[in-house]
């Protein structure tokens, strides 16, 4: 078991299989020592996490949806590294999209669900640059979508 997966186990998380793309794109691209992870939508073992922040979901529920995206991001990273997730040198950037009403302004608090989880899982190598953006809607009605950029060794 890798160091990262051991830390995830301590946090009560087991990486699922990397989700398949929902359209005509690849889930990740490796270019040099960088891995670009396509947007991962909020889903867990129970299925899609749907809803609109500011109408259907609380900030706490949104943060859990963002954490679910982060778990999928790590599953994609594991696939991109041929199962050698410990090749991850650092998380460079997250871009988070929050399905939210026009008057909802807590997008950063929602995306903190992913950021806090990734720092807990990856330590200092998980500290990253980030954007948290409102979206009028997201694919399949999901609450959150997050993309990521990693540096690998």
C-alpha cells in the first residue's frame, strides 16, 4: 500500500476505481512532470450528489460534495501514474465550480471541503493555488465539479 493510500485509510477513505469520462474527453493528461485531471463531478458510492447551493443544499452538504470530487481526483491521479500515486510531488492547483444561486457567495467555503481533505491526505504537498467559481448549472445537475493539476516525480 502506498504512503498516500495508507494516510487515506487513516482518514477512513478508500480510493474507488477512477470514474470513466462522461463525454468525448480523457480523464487526465500527463505532460512532462505535470498531470492535468479533468473536472470530477460530485459523486460517491450512492451516486451523483445533485443540487444547487443557496436553494437545495447547505454549505456543509456542498463541502461534502467537494470532498467527494477530491476523492475522484486522487483516483484519477492514481490511474494517471500507473498505480504509483506516491509519484505525486505536489498538488499545484484546484479549480472548483459550484452549482449555486445568483445570490450565493460562499463558494470558497464549499470548495474548502476538497482543499481541507487534500491537505489532510497529502500534507504540505497538498497545499495549492485555487479558484472557487459560481456556475448557474453543472453537468447532470451535480452540486460541484473540480479539476486539478499535480506535479509528479
